[in-house]
């Protein structure tokens, strides 16, 4: 018949702080196991002749703490299958004890009873030593499972299980993602015992100024300077809320979804420009401007009572998981093309009933050049397309001749129509050749602007103005500008 595992806590201090009940359990245990010998109480247990077995050798044999915990839990369950045992852990069994959680999860499957008894958590003496009240906001993390995306820096932050210098270094690197190197933290060791030490030091010294061990915790005081939180999402959201509040900015308060439309388009193209320029600093700024547009639209939605930023995030997260079954599900994707096919198929299923016309699927708000490309893609889906690019070249020549004919006749309405046909045909050719016409035109716009600015600078250096130059002089400057920029000479353009 399976036995029982009684789990007790050794508390945070020495033997004098143990409850009488826990002390009796330790003395009377037929089989006593300690997770670790590194605890102030253990010296007293040895002096009293209490026999025990520890799992310290496993820490040296294993490379990962996860493996250590698995091994300990497995051995305890095998022993408990034969007889009753007592398992003692530092502090309280239900505070930062992964082995206890594993035992609680698995004992039932083997018919083994697990009973939790007493033990003072190190948190009480830690709060006393640090002189903090957790009611102000308190977060508790395991150093071995520290996620930089989920650190509430505006609360009292305690990180336990800082076993050694390597773990301390990992904790430091994680915190440095949010805090400056000089930010003051506290290293608390053996709190509640005669060996207690409290050391205040800058964050960058966390893994080198103090020797750490299995009784070490790191305390990070709440951030009071809001500027240090400017990189966090909650801080950004508060700033946007402030801008839209009655005490905020008159311009931001007046904006609507419709009034902001043009800014989103402008910011998207500025992101493209930063990418083309391979300018990371500029890209950071412009991506921030795009994010600003998202946050403003979400705040408007919240102010009007329809939706908020969390609805936006939830919708996006759900969609990404739903449309990537090869990542978050059991499906398998052979390559990128397979992913695109699956994406399109899932998207079609999500849309449900199809509109009366493929043209109704084209976003009406797209700029004309982008809309032309989407219209052609929809038509190509049903085979209304040229197989090769050559006929499209011929179509462009044909449309140019028709445009020229209307121009010769002075027919303005006809010229406008034929100009549109030429542009539509050029977009079609770009599509057939795998070129995004919007990006291509944007690149040409920027190229022309750089060359024109170079012309202006050269004319200015000669003490002249472009408006006073003859066409052939400007043509020569244009040629020089092309050559200079091609050679990447220094021009502030």
C-alpha cells in the first residue's frame, strides 16, 4: 500500500523559530528528506543527531534546475510508494517550491497522499528587513523563470531563487532591459536568521559585488520616476489617455477616425523611407509614429465606448494564432508558399459568404495606384490576365499612342481617360514582373528629390539661382547631380 508524504517548512531562520509541531515531525520522521542542506536549521538538526538525506548532490549532477526538481520529485514518489516519509524544504512549502508543486500534481496518480504542514515563509522577515508594506503593490518572481515582458516595475518587486552568480547575472541582464545600470536594488541574504545581510547597490553590480547562494533574494524598489517607464506599454497608454483628456491637448481631443486617416498613410510611407535608407534610428522613430496612430484610434474608440486597445490586441493575437496552425496547431507547412496558400484559405473561410463581385473585395480607401494593383490581382484570380509580360508591353505602347492622339486633338477629357489607361497598364506590367509600383514610384520620387536638391546646392555654391538659368544649364547641373550622387559624394540631400 502506498504511503504518505508529509511536507514541512524549515522556516526562514534557525531552530528557535520552528513551530513545535514541525520540530516533532522532524524528530519522529521514519524517513526524513531535505531538499538542501544549505539552511540555518540543518546545523541544529545535525547537533541533535536527527538523521536525514539531502538532495544536494543532484544539483551538481544536473545542468538545469528543471531536471533537479524532476529528479527529486521522482525519488520522493518512489520512496513514498513503499513507506511514509517527511520532506522538509526551506521557508514554507507553498512559497517558491517547485518540487512541492510537482508532488501535488503527480502523487494522486500513484495513490499517494500529500500533506502540507507549517513553516514560516521568508517573505515575512523579508518585508520586515526591507521595511516595506506589500499592500502598496507587491510582485514575487522566481529568478529561474523571469520574463522581462511581465515585470510590474511600479510595484515592490522581489526575485527569489538567486542561487549563484550565473543566475544573478541573468537577473541583472533581464532588469537592465528596463532599468538604468545605476538603479539601486537590494540583495537580501538569509533573512530571519542570525546570518541575515541586507546590501544596497547599483543594478550593474548585482552579479559581482556580493556572494549569492540559495538563501538570496533580490529586491527592486518601485520605480518613482515615470520617465524610466517611457518604454513600457502601460506608460504609453496613460500618455495617450492624457492627450485625449479634458486636461490634454486641444488638437488631440478634436481628432476623429476620419481626420486621422491621412496621417496613418503618411507615417506608413515614412517607415518605408527609413527602411530604404537603412536608417535604424529613423526606423525606430517612424514605427513609433505608426504606433501612435494605432493608439490614437484605439483611444478614440474607448472614448466613444465602442472598443479599446485591448480589443485591438486580442483581435490581432487571435488572428495570428488562427492563421498559423503550422505554428500553434498540428498543421505542417512545407515552405513559405504553402504558408501563403494556407493563409488565403483560412482568410476566405473567416470571411464567410463572398460578395457579389470580386471587385467588392478591394478596399475602397486605397490610394489609386495601390487600388489598381489590387483590382488586377482579383481579376487574375479567375484567370483574367495575360500569361506573359510581353502583351502588357504592347498594351502600354497602344495606350500611349491613344493618349498622344487625344492630346493632339486637344481633348482634355480624353487625355485624362487615356492617361489613366497608361498608368493602369504600367501597374499591370509591374505586377507581372513582380514589382510593387507604389514602392517603385516612391523610390523615384525620392531619387528625383535628392538630385534636385543637389542641383540647388551646386547652383547656390556658384552664387546663382535655378530660376535664372537656361534649360541647357539646368540640364548640365542635373547630369552632374546624377554623377555626384551615384558616386556617393557628400551632399546634404
